[in-house]
């Protein structure tokens, strides 16, 4: 076996082991440190209030600041948003870059997952690991930057504060050595007529 094939095999073994371990943790009110389609994030089952409370404690973050929620596919939005625009699946599927959308009518999330105005920020992820994990647990997951509140976000795993690493229940091994630059997601609000208000380009 050549080195390239061996390395790919190791990566896929890490990937699958990480998915299994993450599922076990998330199903038991736990928190994970994991790679996303933007930067590394702290995550949990987005429908689990106790797990969300843990993330607030880990980050030492004020509870009036909400988190981004990740879904695996555009059609999943129909399960978590009341009365979305009729063409919402096409809108989400046509985004060319990671885009987080703010919705005013969330369904099935605990109050602690919502912004103080009752809205919620959701992104359909294109990251292979995140997609696989969300589909395996059949739940949306929280995605918040892996930093203490008020501190800058760490663009790569090796720059994440040790306090964060010590406080989460599981740290994903997959992509720890990846130093590919990934900018934050675009932030938008979809109006009733389907037009976009760009809140962060």
C-alpha cells in the first residue's frame, strides 16, 4: 500500500470512529469540539436544553447570545421552521458559500437555543463530517466558535484555548492538522418575498 492510500485509510478510520463517539456523547447530553464548514466549533444536540446550558458554561457566554444551528440538507428546514418561503429549499440549495439564515418562526428548539427576540440562526452545512454526524443522530446540532466569550475565534485546532479542550466531553480527531483558511459564514435574513437582507457578507 502506498503512503497516500495508507494516509487516506487512517483519515477515514478517524472519521468513522469520531462519528460513532460523537453520536454516543450527543445522545447523552454531551458536548463536542469538532470541525465545521467554517471554523472549529463547540456542538451539542440543538434540541437538548441541558447540553446547550453546558456550552454556555464552557464558553462563559451570556445567555442572551444565541448560537448557530446546523442542518444536513435544505429540506430539513421544513421540520424546524414554521411557514418558510415556498421556495426555501431551492434558495438554500443555491447558496454558493456557507450561509447562515435567520428565521423568525423556529419549531422544536428549547428557548435557550433562540435569540432573545425569538429568532434562530440556521445553516445547511456542506461539510462532509457535519452532514454525516447530523444524519446519524437525526437531530440538528449547535455550532458555536471554539473560544471563550470575548476572545477571538481560533481559525485552526492548534490555536483553540486549552480551557475549551478541557471542558468539552469529546474532541474530534478528524481534521485536527488541517490549516485550510475558512472564513466565517455569510449571515442573511430571508424576507417574505424571497429577497435577502445581507447582515454579514
